[in-house]
């Protein structure tokens, strides 16, 4: 009995902690929604990914900007806004100067070839740019949206940031989309920055499809200049890496 009471107590503490993270998407209120989600420990572990990565970035004083590919729904963008650049590990604080949201705002494009999968269809996850911005509310001053399909927008996008990227988050599902996005970030990353793949284990974890395939090809293509150190996997399907420039590895940077 005491174990059950202490479990319920812990669940309530977790629940209140999530309430305190302002803006974190919550289950809808109402006993029928809240109680099962508490009992099932229905939390989104991707929030923990952002929180741990914020610790890593601040402990290593890695400043820069946040970029996200695939942001309709605004869940992970909200996690990023609420964690990155906040005082984290040992009270240290890095600086995340801006947040970039790349999306069609029309949902997924038509999947072709290897990207076809039962759970994906054209237009899925769509949310208008206006609706996304409404969810950003008070943070809009530090968020830029870039609307359009990556094959159209990324090759022509004028990147004017002086700061490099501290964290690049890929939640765009397809091999083709991830490949385009990786190509875009390759010369904008800071040494020691993090890249994360939300859909790493889609396509049954097949390394010849999806984000794994895009990453393998990227790694092979730039192996002379870039080293990718596995960082940590995160539930339900994600994986992350630390992005190191080979020319700086082994040198005593300040
Ligand atoms: C799973 S949703 C993103 C969910 C979001 N990260 C969240 O936490 O709420 C995937 C998104 O990727 C976008 N996407 C995928 N491929 C794209 C492409 N080639 N160009 C633009 N957007 C793309 C879709 O529009 C969709 O919004």
C-alpha cells in the first residue's frame, strides 16, 4: 500500500513539475484524460532530451542558434524554447540567440520511393504558419519561420546569422527531407554542437532507409572534415550526435 501511495505521490510531483514548465504541452484537463495519463506515466521523453542537451551545451559554453526541421505542431519547438539557454548544469548558462523553424506548413510532401511508409501521407501534420506563430506567443520575437518545402527553400535561403548552430533538430520524417536539411546545416554548425534525429528508428530501424540512411551518406561524404560522436538515444525513436570539426579536434580551445 505504501508503495502505491509513494508512486502516486511521485506521479503528482512529476505532473506539477510539468505544469511549472510554462508552455509545455499538457494533456487536456479533465479526470478522464489526466488520470490515465498519470497512471501510464504518459510523459514525452523528448522533453528530457532537450533538458539534458541544455545541460551539455551550457556546461561546455556552446552558444549559437537552434534550428528545427519539421516543426508543425510546435511541441518540440516549445521544448526547445523552454529549456535551451536557461541556467542549467551547475548554474552555468550558455546563450541561444535565436530559434529557426523550417517547415512547409502544409504538412508532409508526397513520399516517393524508399520514403513510403503506411503511417505517412501527403499533408499529414499540417498546421498553418499563423497557427504555429500563435502557439509561439510571447516567444515570437526570437523565432523565425521559414515556410516552404526544403528542396525549394533551403538552396536559396540567405543565412545571415553570425552565430553558428548549437542544436539542429530533425523531425521531418523522410530520408529525402533529412538529406536536404543536413546539406543545409553542414557549414553552419559550431564545434561541439548537437544534431538530433527524432525519427531515427522509423522504417523498422532499417539503416538503409529514413534518417539513418541520410546520416550515413552525410557522414561518408564529409568524413574528411566532420566527425560525429554518438551522444545519446532518446525515447521513443530518437538519436543524437555531437558534431566535431576535425581541424579543431585535439586542440585546447578556450
Ligand atoms: C512529425 S511533424 C513535426 C512535429 C513537430 N516537431 C512537433 O513536435 O510538433 C513533421 C513535419 O515535417 C515537415 N516536413 C517534412 N518534410 C518536409 C519538407 N521536405 N519540406 C518542408 N517540411 C517538411 C512536415 O510539414 C511536418 O510538419
